């Protein structure tokens, strides 16, 4: 993921819209689902949020 960003990656318009909607929903449901799960599950949830943050830095393709 980080390599795509450093390499000048882009996100498509439909994916940018999907990301915008997902971010508007917030993280409460994700953390609620991860609560009480083993550490590796919570780490996976944290990684998903980190990926989401990285994707939000990519420009939207024309």
C-alpha cells in the first residue's frame, strides 16, 4: 500500500466515493466488532483503518 502511494498511485472516482461514505460512517462499529477479540483481530482492525487513512491521501483519477 505504501509503495502505491509513493509510486504516485491514484484512486478511482467510484472508490473515492466509497471511501468518503465509509469514513462518514465512523469507526465505532469496527471497534465494537473487534472488542473482546484476540489481539491479532484488533491489530487487523487497526491496520484496516491505517490503510483507509493512506488511501485518503491518494489523488482521485480523472
